[in-house]
């Protein structure tokens, strides 16, 4: 992943957070709120840097944004952060200050943020401390189609650990999350969304980037501020709001040059229908793969996009199907199947932010299309959608084109 900036090497910095951290006493959390706004901020890695045109600390810049709004009686904001130097801390965000939750078991402790037990402890504490009608949970870190958090000092100093999507499912078992967001790269793939939708996550909407993201990420002042201003918004409205606000931010100087950015709001309730339509299309293609393999190769090429996604065999799902529809237009059956996929795709991706030059090639959900079986990573075989039908489609394609 390209981190939250164009980082060259690991920068050694001093932690200046003490200037705005309140004394180590617990705030009095609201008895009940409409929204919990939670951030799992994993900066115990090369994201704890000064970067961007303003040469600001990435972590502290987001802290400052959050403190410019703060929690209210209707919206409670908590940040659990682990930085490169020093232990982890759990803060409740107040107007102008970050107040430590000193009774949290992992506060002021060097923790492994890649351990699902750490994430579960954060969720358990905040849900008990502040009952709420709705929850938005943001992950701030490196991401990929396999991981959602990376800690360079995980189980021990210098020993990294990664929190996988399967471990997130484990950690959140039994907890309701209305909107889950990945402020990071490459999580926006249909296999990942399908895993969350079908493997037991109690969540309505996923915020994710199909490509890489830049250092800036989501505007935490605007998103928290919008919730504070209208805590009655529905989870769907909240998910769309996050995309609207990041689009507004990245449309303005100096951030508009970050063409690597895209962010999408994905309706997890619709992902199963999209996958079912894609399975039907793949079934039709597999029936006569020798005939259709050329069109599939062409469509894969048309759906590839830059910024490294092609290096990990990820392509844009919508572009792939749209290209097949054009190339195989003479087959009414396949054209109808393509149309069904495209309709379900547009119902699944409910909001999208993307900048030129990617706006014509990135639509909010990718899919892995390896050209050789040897290029498929081991973790991929543990995902539900590939095992249900997509690996079968790829295997038929590899056989037809002679790419074992």
C-alpha cells in the first residue's frame, strides 16, 4: 500500500501529543448516544510520519480535526491509537482535548494491534461505556484484500503482525456495526465485501478503497461534525456522507492532486445479489470457454487500472463486465447476464469518490483475476466467493488459454 503520503523510508519522529492530551483521568461518557464514532488507529509503523505539502504529523493532524468538533451528548467519539514510539492509548475525544480512558485494560500499554483480541477489547469497552443506537467503526492503517491493520511491533518489538479480515469477523462477533470504514488501500474488492456480508458480520455498509489511497484520508472534522450536526441520520445516510465529505476534501487544493484516491460506500445487503449475478455470468462463459476466452482476455485488459493494482491481479469488476457485454453483444444470453451484473453492481456501490484519471476506470469494487494459478495467494483459497464459483471460472480460463 502507498501509505498516507509518499513516504521514503521510516522517519524517526518525536511524539508531541502531550500538548493536547488531558490529564489521565476518565471523562464522563454520555449515558446513551445516537452514534458511537470509533477509530482503530494503527500507526505503529511507517504511517507515524510528517508528510504532505504542509509537512504535518499525519496522526496529530487527524487528532486536531477530531478535537475541533469533539463528542456531544448525542455522538461519542473514541480513538484507540498505537504509535511508533510509546504505548497505546484509548482517548475519548472532547472539544479541544483528548482524554485518556485510564480504566481500559490496554491504555498506556504497548499492544499488538494486529491481534483480534485487542480490537475486541476496544469494542467491548466502548460499547459498555457508551450505549448507542448506531456505530461507525473506522480502521486507520495499511490495507489490502487480506489485511485491515498492520503493526510493526506486534507480539514483540520488531515483530510485525497483521489483522486480517477474517480476524475482524472474529473480533466483532456478537457486535452490531452499522458502518465500517477502511481508511486505507485496496480493501474495496468484491471478495472482501462478500466475506463480510456472508460470514457473519452484523454490518450494513462498508467504506473501502478499490485502489491505493493517499496520505490525507477521510476528513475527520467534517465527518464527525456532520454526525454531531445531524445525529438522527440513518446508517445509509452516514455511509454516503463519508463519501461526500472525502470527495469535497479531495476536490480542493492542495489535495486534488492525489489522483490515487478512490472511496466507495458498499451496501453489504446487496453484495450477495451481485455475486449471484456474477456467478450466473461466469457459468455461461465456462460452458464454452474456448469460444469466449479471447473476449475475456480483452475484457481483463480493459478493466485493468494503474497504481499497482494490476501488480496484484486486481481489476475493476464493472469495467470487466461492461467490456464483455460490448464484445459479446451477439449473444443475447450473455448480454442479458452482463446487464444483470451491472444493475446489481450499481445497486451495491451506493456512493463513489474518484478523481481523474481514474474516474473512467474505477467504479468502487475490484475483483482478483490472476493470469496463472501460481499467482493466486494462499489466503485467497480461504475466501467464500472464490470457492463458490470464481476460482472455477479462473481455472476454466487458465485451461483454455494455456496458462496453468
